[in-house]
C-alpha cells in the first residue's frame, strides 16, 4: 500500500524537470476525484440496468432460506427472498448496499420468528430507515433509538437528513398508520 501511495503522490522526477509541483499534485488529485466519481456513476448506471433486467415477480411469500452471516452479494438482491422484502417495504429492488441491509435484517427477523404481533425488539441507530414503520404495522413492540443529535458522530447524519431525533422521523406512511406508531420511543443515546 505504501508503494502505491508513493507511486501516486510521492516525489517524482519528470524527465529532468525536477520534482512534482504543487500545481501538478493538485491536478492529479482533481483527476483522481473525477475518476472516483466516474466509477461511482458507472456503478449506479450498471445497477439500474441490472435491476431493470430482473424478472417481474408476483405472489411471493416469506420463506426460510437459512440465512447466515455474510457480506452483501449480487445474487442476494436477485433472489426471491430479497424481492419479497422489497415488495413488503414498497420499494423496487435496487442493487445498493442499503437495500441489501434492509432486506437482510427483515429476512433474519422473519427466520427467527420476530415479525409477529407482540414480539419485542430494540433497534440501535435506526435513523429514518423504514424497518421501524414496517414492524409497527406488524404490531411489534420496538424501542427505536438513534445517537443523540448533538453528538459529534451524529452531525453528518443530521446534516444528510438520516437522523431520527423524534418519533415522527421514523414514520413512513406507505408502511404504517400513525396510530400503530403510538407507544414507540426514540431516544438520544450518548456513547
């Protein structure tokens, strides 16, 4: 890794012209930033194309797939179990890490019998994600938490609109009614 860093950013001799100038370094940094954005755009474009190519699935039901602890892979998002949970969240299947996380959590909860009326749960760092509303609609009793909004680590989440400092922030009307969200709590946690 150090050799790669030195190759990219270390001093160089440009054919007898001396060491790299600050201007040259700034130009290279800009080029790397643009390259990174191009790669990210290419990834999003590829993900959209892959999602469009997925078959339309109807009449899916929740079923056990014997989920194990694992990293996100494309085959998961192409699976029927992921399509089922995306439909339950009223969200299209998209090839994105966050979508995989949401469907993976729901599948794990399902396989452990935790998506049922009266089940109890505790969610840490839930933010504005839809799982809290989904579980409320299933009449689970869940304590939903997020980091205290004044905590340094929470500032980026607050600025990006992902932080839930109020119960209202966890409400997704496409997934539940306000009356079912009653009795839930959102707390600021200091770590």
